[in-house]
């Protein structure tokens, strides 16, 4: 069973259009879509926004639905200047930029007995790179930072860039990274840029959410094609 996860309805809808949904299960105040893509068994869901919702959904996908991998598709704010709206990025690792126990001498993002960065799956990232070459689509790789805040300030964005060496910002990846690391499940994070996480980001987000969600969804479907048999 492969899980496909998003945060928002707008991110999941373009994926649902491309697959054959067999059953919809309501569980834990959410809908889980069981589907087939060629010979792949899929379970799909959008978690709702933020780290707690993302952690809950990731846990349910693994523990209740038996997901052996989680592939995330969605939108993010750009940190790196070479990331433009609609561009794609995959995470090498994810982190939680809003974790702050620094007063106790820990580095930003660190929780005792846990860690700052959660690595994404190298095999899945290789499949993404293969697809990007095949289809001649630009695909960046970098650290993605998450927190329970929509970032729309140059100052905050620069702090996250400097502190975590992050290339993009969103609100779920660090949580899914932590859950999948804890439960030992490979995790892949794909995002298309919806805004530049600085002043005016809210307006850009509203304008580009649907289009950037489609870009990410389309690439994810191409990856499933590659996983089915190239
Ligand atoms: N306008 C929406 C809220 C969007 S929150 C509403 O009214 O419901 C932003 C979502 O997109 C989150 O799921 C987050 O993961 C991602 N995202 C995109 N740009 C972001 C940014 N600049 N900062 C934080 N998250 C961002």
C-alpha cells in the first residue's frame, strides 16, 4: 500500500482525477480514498493544514491503512531565489522551524530524543530525478522547513533560510518527516511553489494555489507511472 498525502483539498483533487477511486472510508474526522493505479494499491488523503493534522493523518495512513511509503504532494513558499512560482522542489530532509528549546542550550528545531532534520527517502528521490530528466522538467532538491505559520515576511524567511539552510517553507513536511522516521516508513516530499513567503505572499498564494497544486499533482502521477514500470 502506497499513501499519497496532501494538506489541502485543492492539492489532492487533481490527483484524485487521475486515478480510479474504489472506496472512501471516513475515519478520524477525515476521508481516506482507497484506489488503484495500474497494479499499485493506493490510499489517499488530505490532512488539513498544519503539523498536528499532518502528523495525525500520516500516523493513520501507516497504522490503520498499512502504508509502506508516504508520498506528499502540495505547494510551498520559496526561500531560494532561483525558485519561481510553479517550480518544483523535492526535500532532501524536512525540519520544524518553529521548535524552540534554545533556552535550554539546544539548537533551533531540536527536541530531546528526537532530531532537527528528518531525511527523505533516497530511492524515491532518485525516481523523481529520473522522471524530471525523462520529461525535461526542472526539479530542485533541498531542505524544506515547516511550522504552524504562513510565512509572509522577508525577515522571518531569511531567519529560516540562515538557521536551517532551507530552500522552501510550508506547514506539514517536518511533522510527516518526524512520524515516518519514528515509524520507519520511507517518505517523499514534493512541492510546487505558490508564493515567495515574503510580503504579498498571501495574495500570490490565493492566486497560484490551484495551478501550483496541479503542477505538483501531475509530477506525482508521472512518478507513479515510473513506479508501475517506467
Ligand atoms: N488560504 C488558505 C490557507 C493556506 S495555508 C485557507 O484559507 O484555507 C498555506 C498552505 O500552503 C499550507 O498547507 C502550507 O503547507 C503551504 N504553504 C504555501 N506557502 C506557504 C508559506 N509562505 N508559508 C507557510 N506555508 C505555506
